[in-house]
């Protein structure tokens, strides 16, 4: 039997930290034509982005604190250098006037959690999105880090405000057999009805916006659907002429498929076979899955991002491992062009590789010869 014995652990990733910071992995790399450079879309999306109407003629946008100490620590752990927060970018679309373009709003300081938009008109409805950035492209690697744009939030300027709270636990999922999108939320004390705001992009740059009155219940079945269409929903509570602020936006994709995120995605390192064994629940009507794998290369400390297509199975045994390395996995379900959301990241550490496999060890020797370097902190025992 041949085995590697390592004297140091090359990298150990914190499962707790990775569970809290949801990176966009693998990242998208796009060309930023305004300044003729590439950017890497990998930062987490700003959360809890909400618009509310104030003073009858202004819109207040709020979001969760973004650059927390936890975020700074996770950034340093992931990239190996300190974050340089740049700014938030806000985007606005005038829905009432059918302005199809998202208009950029001048940058907002990186440490802010709100913005007052005064360039709006009473009675008109607007859509907003937000994106975070950092400016390490000026000093490291030439790539600025961006987050994806948030889900849209919409508001009609002048909506009456009160102490009536917004509905909480607003969630939705697609039920494939009816078919319908089922929405639910917690009852709001003193509310006697609700309004659901529904929007979707019927064709490129053709958005549809609907208001759906709902009685004093805490669920709604939406059967007015197009196939394979993503819908965005918000909800408010009402009591007579008094209404709450809108909830955060949720998105649900319809279709002939039940494309919920795969449940019970889990895994562990099996030392006898030197594999990381992953498993998940089948998704109805999915015919394949893709696993996203990332890790820090111990030779040059850069991040490696891999996409692993797998068939219609609920298990995968990853044998393409290095010893004592922390791996991060997410996955999606697929049917044709339809894809589910990604699972939450799963962090698993490999251990000492012990395999009676001559081909494996020959591959290891070839790997070392090609790079003319040995394993860091490792020795081979024959």
C-alpha cells in the first residue's frame, strides 16, 4: 500500500463562515465596456432590499449592512488580501411611463444602508435594484469584484404609510401538477386584506406588472402562469385605507417542472476510498444535476472553480482530491434549459489519501514532474 503522509494541513475552511457568506460561485466574468476592463461577479448579493414611500414624494431604499466584520474576514479568507469596499450601484426603472431602461443612480457610499431618491414623481411606480462592488482591480489582478444585482423591489410614490407592519415569512414555490405558484405569509395583526404585486418579463424589455387583491387569508394560489417563466412577488397588508410597506421581493419560476432547489444536500470524506461522497434528494422532473466545486490550489493559493455535470442520480463520489484540502460544493437540478436555484454551500475537508491504485499514483508522479514541484509539506512512503 502506498500513502501520503502530510506534516501540515494546507488549508481548513470554516464551515460556519461559508454557511453565512454566500458567494456567487463559480463567478461570472464580464466585460465592463465603459472602462474597457473585465470584472468578476462573485460577491454576495445585498440582502433585504426594500423600497418605501416617504413624505409623499420621495422613495426610501434600505438594505442590510453589507461590509460587516464577518464579511471582511470572509473576504480575506477567500481571496488572501483585504477588501477595499468601493460603493453600491443603484438602478431605477420608471414603470408607469413604460421606461424600459434601468437608469443608473450615482454611487452610494459603501458603508450606507439607505438611500433617499428624490428624483421621482407622486403616484408613479418605480422598480429598483442594487449591486455592491469593491475596487481591488486597481491593485490586485486587474479584476474588480461585483455582486449580482438584487431581486427588484417596486414602489408607488405616495403609498400611505402607517404602523401596520409588512407581512413576514413571505415565501412561494411552484406546484407542477396543478400547475400553480403557491404563496404564503404570516397574518398581520389588525390587517383585514392584502395586495400581492406580481411582475415578470414577458419578452426582452417587456415587463408586466399586476396587483392582486387578496382577502384576509395567509395564502394565495396563482394559476395565471406562462411556462418556464420567472415571476417576482411583493405583498402589503391593509386595513381600510391604511397599508403597510411592501415586503421584500421573492422570485418563483414556473414551468412543466418542479424545480425546487435539491433538498438534503450533504456529504462527507471517506478515508478508505479517499473520496468525498455527496448525496441529495431527487427533484421531480429533473433529468440531470450539476455540482459546482471550488477550492484553494495549495501550490499557488489561487481559487479553482469547477462545474461537474452528473446524470439523473442522487449521489456523486468525488475522487479528484488533494490531501488535506478544504472543498466547497453547491449544486443545481436541470432539465434542458431549466435550472433550479443553487443549494447552500457545503464545506468538506479531505484527509490523508490512502488508495491501492497504481494508476492514481502514476498520475500523482506525472503531476509532480509536469510542475517540477513536490507536494507542499508532504512526503511519499512506499
